[in-house]
């Protein structure tokens, strides 16, 4: 009986600390200015290593806000012109230089809206800068 109580207490402590860590970091955003011309294409695989500084998201809801701020478009997502990756939990979205999201429905977001959303969900104490690529 005592062993069961100790296991329950341990599970409670682990759950508490894991929940606290998850709340402290709701996600990550990698953003390059949309208008930047690059010598080599930036793909989904390259975006993480192409950004100088990643922006830590401290509050949930960034992906939801990106989708609600997006408008319908007939443009297709350009796999060779990725400018942003926003990750929240197990979900992520890529955005190309025209603001088109990598969703089958065809949505696009304006760069100022994306930057505002990322900033609103970031650690404002650390001055999340969304800037130049690494090359």
C-alpha cells in the first residue's frame, strides 16, 4: 500500500513539472522576411538552419491565430521559397514568401500579421527578433 502511495506521489510530481515546462514553451517560430531574395532555395528542411534566431512561443494559440488571420487564396504553396515555420505542440505550419500556408485549402497570411501574432505569443522580455537569414 505504501509503495502505491509513493508511486502516485511521484506521478503527481512528474505531471506537475512536465505541465510547467510545457506551459513555459508553447512552441517555436522560425521567420525570415518574406521579401528576402536568397541565393539558394529555402525548403521545409532548410528553414530551421537558415534562421539566425528562433523565437520561443510562450503562450498557446499562435497557429489558431495564424489560421484565423489568413485569407483564402488560389496560389499554391512554393516548396522552394519557405520563409516561416511555426510549431506548437505536435502541429506545425510552413509559410512561403507569398504568405501561402502549406495547407491543402489554400490560405495566405500577410507578413505584418504573422509577425504580430508571433510577437504576441513570444517571450516579450527577450525581445524576439524576427530577422535576417544566416547566409
